[in-house]
C-alpha cells in the first residue's frame, strides 16, 4: 500500500508524545489567565498565610483580681507580665468581675490572688493563687497553663532556696536553644509545608482539567482513533505541567525567601530533585481523577477532595506525632507528608540527601505506583 | 479487497448487546451510509472497526487488517471525523492541522505536501492563522476534515459529519466526498439525513443493535418488508395537508400517514381504490386533492421496518 511506504508503521508505546507535548505547551501559552491564576493565586495564599497566621501564643489578654495587694502578690504579677506571654488588660476587684471578663472573652486568662497569699507565704505555709483559663482556644489554654505553672514553680523554688534578697542563681537552670527557627516564627514552619500543599493542588487540578476538557470537547475520542498511545498522551500532557509546577515552586521559594525572610539553608537543586517524584505522583493522581471525572466541575471537586487529607494529616499544620495511631498511618500514605518533611528538612535545617533519601525513595515508589495505575485505567478507558 | 468486512460482529457491555451479529461488506471507493436512531450502535461499531473495542463474537477486517490484532496499523491508515468537529479551539487552523500531522507521524517532504494538499482541498488558505474556535460551522467542518484526512487514509469514518451545519456547507462536503471517493477513498458515513442516505452507494440501517436493512437505496425501496403485505403507498397533494392528514388517519384502511411538504404519504390497504380515498376526502371537505401511487422513500422504508420490529 502506498501509505505504508511513506509512513513507518509505529507500534511505539510513546506514540504521539511529541505532538501532544507541543500542543499542550501552546494551550498553556494561549491561556494567560489560567497561567496567571496558577501562579498568582498561590502567591496570594502564601502572602495571606505568611503575614496573617501566627500560631505562636504571645501576650494573652489577662484579667487580674489581686485580693492580697501586697509586695509578694505584686512580685508574682510582675513575673506574669515579664514572661511576655501575658498581657494584663484589666484589674478587677471581685471574683464575679473576674469571671465576667473571661466569659465575655475580653480576657483569656483570669488570675486571682487570695487575700491570705502573703500571710501564708510568710508563715511558711503553702500559698495558692487561682488561674482561670479559657479553654475554648486550646493552643492559648495550653500555653497559659504551662507558663503559669512555670511561674509558680520558679517562685516557689526561689522562695524555698531564699534567693530572693541576694541575686543568686538557681541550682539548675534549663537553657533551651531552639535550632533553625530561633524566633519560633510560624512563617518558617508553615510556609515550606504550604508550598507542598499548593504544589499538590495546582498539579492535580491542572492535569485533571486538561484531560477532562478534551473529553468534554470530544477531542479525546478523536485522539483515541489516531495512533496516539495512552502513554504518549499521558506523558505529553504531563511534561508541560511539570514544567509549570517547577516554575511555580521557584516563584514560591523566591517569595518565601525575600518576602518572609525564611532562610533556605540547604541546596535548592537537591530540593528540586526530591520534588520530581512528588510532582510525578501528583500528575498520576490528576490523571486518575481525569479517568473518573466526566466534567470540569467533577474534576475540580475531586481534585479538592484529595486536598483535605493533605492539609490536615500531612503535618502541614498539625503535628503527626499527636495523631491517633490510625491517623498516623493515613498520614504515612499521603505523599505530601514526605514532601513537607523534605521541604522543612532542606529549607529550615539544611538537610542533605543522606538525611532525606528515605522520603525520596518512598515518593519515588509512590510515583511509580500512581503512574502505573493511572496508565492502566487510561488504557482501559481508551479501549 | 474489501475496505470493511465484518462477520457476525457482536459487542456486549455486560448484559447489554450494543452490536448484534452485524455482517457488512464495504467495497473500496464506496460511500457507505450507516443509519439508525441514536443509541442503536453506530458509534460502537465504528469504535470496534478501529480496534478500540474488542468484539465479543464475530470478526472484522478493515483494509484487510484484523480489527483486534492489527488495531495500531488500522488507526494509522483510517481517518475519523465526528459530529463534534473535535478541534482545539484555542489553536489556529494551521496548528490543528500540524498537530494531527504530528500525531500520524508525517515528516519531511511528505508532511509539506500533505499539508498543502489538505489546505488546497478544503480551501482553508485564508484562515490558516485564525483560531479554530473563531471559524463558522462549515469551516470548522472543513478543518476537521483536513485534519482527519491529513495522513491520506484509504478509509474515512464520518460520524454524523453534517449535524448542525448549513445546507450549502452540507452540499460542499458531499461534493468533496464524491471527489475523494472517485480517487479510491472509501467512506463509512453515519447520518440522520435521508437525502444524504440517498446519495450513498449503499446503505445499512441498524436498529436495536441489529442490522435490519443493507443494500443500495433502490434495493431497499424494493424489499418486501418496506411495504407490509396487502398494502401500497400513495401520495396525496392538497393545500390543507395537516387538516387532511387528521381526517384521513381515522380511516380504517390507512396504516400510516406522514406529511412531506405539500403532500401526504399514505400507507393503505391495496384493496381500496384511489376513488374511495378521493371520495372520503371530499366528504370531509377536501375536494381538490390529487393522488397517485408512489414507491416508498428511504424514510418510509426505515420507518416501516422500525415499526414492524416495535410490534
């Protein structure tokens, strides 16, 4: 047959890769608004989170009812103020008033020093003071509890060792030094995790949408009638979006570094390298979503559905160590968990490949698995 | 060699039989019309012929290649165009053509020649840099055809190629199909338009997954099932077609009646004379009706076959 002479018969499993890739790149370049939103929207999210969110508890609004009004009681209150954890917003003169301040939410903490505080101290008896803590915000409550206990403990020690008059050190003093994030800035902790979550969202969504759009327009049926092979189609579609994902990563890192001053201690090439299996895994999930979703809306919903576990169970905001065992297991099968470990490791601690090879290996395994499942499902759909 | 040959081709999805023991043969250079209601199995058969679905039973060959074993090769040598004109609307005309050329692996001089030929054939030259989404329906269809024909296929599947385009564009497309079929290209065309079916060399009609008629349009009009035993068809020309239709439908000797423009096509007992019909119409106040016997149209044939299967 004439046609056979001019066109080699190709049973190459990647058939169609190059034309699909080129076409997809044109799609991306023709849709600047989509590109704008994939790049700019994450940046806005980054700015909001970076500037607005601070999980560190400082200057807890505190109401005080000092019924003792003595030198000792004022010394105790000074300790509260000096800790920088408490900010005395109001002095009240009855227990009801104190309660009212806490119930109304004007104060998170109420401190009551009883009238016999000094008398009992001087008599060598055990004196006590009351700390009312508003438990409706658990991080504030936890902080208030710890610090007020520590103040009581320190005050007791100093008293019983009579180090009050002569300025003299306690026998044992803990000198904690927080490594890598000395000011305990939330931004340093949150932003690397957030970049991971944003990368996931964009990659899954973009990949799913590009295929579902072809299904909606009927071009996918057309492609199935051509020699294009599922693998060629998938990779041709995935590569341009992987490039976009990397561009996004670099932009977000740039912002993190220069807008929020989060230092990058490790090597950026290492970060990029360890990201590759993650991006592949996400492309696989996006392709999988696209084989299930029939419409753009379905694809968007499913892509957002994959986000929830990644936000709550990946260690992005809530520490994995505090989760019940079964949730810890779930967090272990979420790819973002490992990406966030990689990000925090390289960016904040300057970790190297030898410290993070396990995470890299797990992500590589996951990417192979996801791409395999996606291409099998894809093949089935095509047939 | 036949361009398409199937033998008892059957495709099942679970318990549902989408294509039921269909045997067709399409000669090279022929325009074969494939008709049937939506969901009757037309697109499924095309997918099977392109190797996208494996037959549950039976066999099929396309251009002498087995639909299952040589699916890849088949796809390299056939073209497919669907009713949706599956184009990339944000790509230009040229980019769409180049994309499909790339998909079929065309290179070098051959690529250049095919691109020029496809553009010349469809007269798309002035629109090369226009986005496909900005073209009108008829031009979109031409572009879809240029893309589907870029690799010089010997066989083209056109799945409702003229759905939703204007009559002039429809006529242009058919002129092009005849020109290409004269050069030896085979066309397998699905359509709902009877005038298009009449233009086909041969026609198949699929209903509820079964091929219930297959032959040239003239052969189909002669088949005994087209007119039930003891019936004949007449055409009545009257100025008040819809009122006359309502009146004549009530008569016991009338089996079916449909309006065709200014006339009514009637399927009636052949015992009854035209005088009787004329008298009945006159009695209902339609005095100036003219009538004469006619052969069934293709639509008559398909409607009758469908109805007899429904009963």
